[in-house]
C-alpha cells in the first residue's frame, strides 16, 4: 500500500470531496464524480494542470484504492510539485526583472517550507492527527464524514472559521506558534 505525504491543510481536500458526496463515500462512481468536480474547482482557482492531476491522483488513491497518508511538516507531494511558486509566477508580469521574480518565488515557496503553518495545525487538530505520523486513508475519510456532520459547512476553509470561533484559545495558540511567539 502506497504512502502519500501531505501537509495538514491538504486534508481539507478530503473534507471537500466528502461534502461533495454528501457523505456517501460508498458509491464509487459518485466519489469519482466528486473528485473530478473538486479537481476542476482547483484548476479554476488558478493552479497548474500538473497540480490538478496530482491532486486527482492522490484523492483517487485515498478514496478508491486505500493508501497510507503521512502528515508532514514542510514540503509534501503537492508543495514539491511547485504549486504555489508556479501559480504566483503566472500572476506576475513575466517582463519583471529576474531578481524580482526570484524574490517572489522565494517568498511564496517559504509557505511550503513553513513547518508552523496555522492551517496545518488547525486541520490536524480537527482530524485528530499527529504531525509526522501515518494513517490509513479510510480512517481519515471516516473522520471527514464526522466533521461534515458536526460542522455542516461547504468547504474546509469555512470549517476552519468555525473552529476559530468554537476554540479561539486553541486557534490563537496555533497562530502565535506560526508567528514565532
């Protein structure tokens, strides 16, 4: 069984697909349709095709084939594909000097290397996972179904906002860790 390395916030994709299936994670065709819808949403947000394909691939493995998911700090399979760097570089005018583009790329790639990212820790807390541990994808999907019923929101970012309101002390603890305090 393959092991996929993901940052905590990338578990949000599993939550979003579960919501798209309305919690019906037993119907294979419905799951595949929801994964495709999620991948299309990612593409429409401006992510490059290779990141969309990689996302579609790991979601298919997680939902339909079963795999191990290791929650990592720093670079994961999505970040290693260069999603943020590529997305940001397409936003800025290519006529900018190489030095400016290099600075922008360094700045945006720092998000991928940030091991204290608030989103990673909050989603990790919501899913009940420990950083640098490995989990069966089925268990993470089960937890996403429970979270969908508990929070009743359309996507993982909305779930994080609910978490922030529900557990402000915990949220700010993660935030201040992220800020280096």
